[in-house]
């Protein structure tokens, strides 16, 4: 998963695939192992958010930046 840059901006977020985000989110929320290079950036973004929402990890700086960008709309 380290091969993907974290999503920090709204334009970057809008390029992601919603279905892959949801799949990754659910997997991350339910504690599946960290995805490898066989998963898309969209899946990885969702997985990280699922991990945070489930309490498995703290929010990253990139996640904070993206949340702030949406709050400033």
C-alpha cells in the first residue's frame, strides 16, 4: 500500500472509484490485513478510513488535510 500517495485534496478524492472505496472501507473497518499492490488506490483510501473509524489506527495527516478541505467547502 505504500506505493500509493495518500489522498489530501478534493480533486484527488474525486478521481477515486466509489465502489472500491466502499469495499476497502468495509474491509478496513472489519480489521482485514493491510492491502498490497493488488488493490487500487481507491480501495486503500477506503481501507485506511475504515481502520480509523474502527479505532485500529489514528488519523493520518493526509486524512486530516482532506477532512479540513471538505469542511472548508
